[in-house]
C-alpha cells in the first residue's frame, strides 16, 4: 500500500499536462487516480478515461463525463492485472509505485501507446512521505523498466520538484514501438 494521500493534490501535474497531448486518440487508463485530477484533464482532451483507485472516496470524487471509474485494489494478495493486452492509447500513473504491475501496464498499451509515469524517488524521505524504499524508485529505475519492456523514452527526469510540495521524483514519458517518431517532439 502506498503512503501518499492522493486527495491532497488538486492540480494537474505539469509533467502530465506536458505529455498528455502525445497520447493518440483512444481510451486512457488513469491508474491510482486519486481525486481524478488527471482523469478530468484527459477527458477534457477528448479521451475516454478508465479511472482506477482502491479508495472508494477517491473514486467518488473522480466521476465526470467521459470517465468510467473502477474501484480495484491491485495490491491485494492474488490480484491479477485486470486489463487485456493492447487496450489503452495511454496510461498515466502519478504518485504510485507497485513494481509487480509494470508488465501488465506495458502489455495493456496499444502498439503506438504512451506511458506517462511520475512518482517518488530515492531520497524523498528527506522531504517527508513516502520514505519507505518499497515506494521509491531507485536511481534510473524507470529507464531500466523501459529497456526491459521495449519502450522508447521520449523524456526522463530525476530530481527535486517544489510543487505541489517539495519532493524527490523520477518521471518519464515512454512510448511503444509503433509510436511515430515525428510525433514525439512537442512543438
């Protein structure tokens, strides 16, 4: 179980705002959606959104046109990845890390799909929670995940952010093999 209170953060992550326009038309998964800040943003961009969280209050806060919510605890013992292969044009994950999900996440992306991932990294304990290493990315871990799963990294950052609170984060935008190279750069 992650240590972060997702409901406390209301604004769209600048990282998600920057890379969401790369997601091709189609359905998008907002994994560990919290209060739905990214679900609403993605729906406003014209995507059909599946918003998943284990917290019923988070799911209740996420309802809006274009968003289908689903309360699922993906960390429950014996829980299997609930989505089929090649379903989503994009998957957005912020402030959440459960390493066993990465294979399912990547498998559920369409061949031209986009993964936007941003969460806490090693060193975050100096700024507060989470501080448990189970919930912190190791240096370069997202790059390693991309290599292991055949993703092409469009952008990567690893460092300190100051908003919405000071934290050590690691984030990337990565794409599947069929994502067009000419579409990868935002102009």
